[in-house]
């Protein structure tokens, strides 16, 4: 029983980590898309890409 319980706990921990990661990623994308900071980041990324390709 003990080993089975610890396995269940580990699976729950993994699920919590996956959920937290997905939520954070979703929030990050939402913030980036809806904010001025996101636009600045995109502009900087494009500028860097252009300077590297040149």
C-alpha cells in the first residue's frame, strides 16, 4: 500500500506541475499579446533577427 500511495502522490505532483506550467504559459502569452511590452519584445526580436541575418 505504501509504494502505491507514493506513486499516486508523484503522479499528482506531475499533474500539478503540468497544470501550473500551462497556466503560466497561457497567462504569459495573454499578457504579451495584450500589452505594449509584448509589442516592444516583438519589435526587438525582429530587429535582432534582421541584424543577425545581415
